[in-house]
């Protein structure tokens, strides 16, 4: 592919990469700092980096769901009448 086509393609293609690792920790994944540095150099050339360090919505919702499930389970076992009364 001629270089001018490569440049045109780079400007038209969207690539999105999401990770919960900081750039400094990527060396653990790619087994070496040199290859990781080269990879990051190519990935981050002419790009926008959004670092989101806030609370995870999915994690927060899973904790809420877990608390509701645990509370419902404890409410069933906390009632001694419900445990000893046979179901008909």
C-alpha cells in the first residue's frame, strides 16, 4: 500500500481501546518494555486519550444488587416461624 493511502486510512478508521491498566502496567501484558513502548508509540500517535478514574457504574450496580440479594436471604432466615412452619 502506498504511504499516501496509509495516511488516508489512518484518518478514516476509528480504533477504540479500553483497559483498566495504566500505561505503565502494560509491560506486564506484552512481556517487555521495549515492545510495549513501541506499541504505545504507534497507538497513541495522533490520538485522543481519555483517562477515566471515577467510580465504575457496573461495579456500583453489582454491589447494590448483591446487597439486595443478601438482605432478602437474611430476611428469610431471620424469621424463625418461617423456618419451622411446614409449607402446604
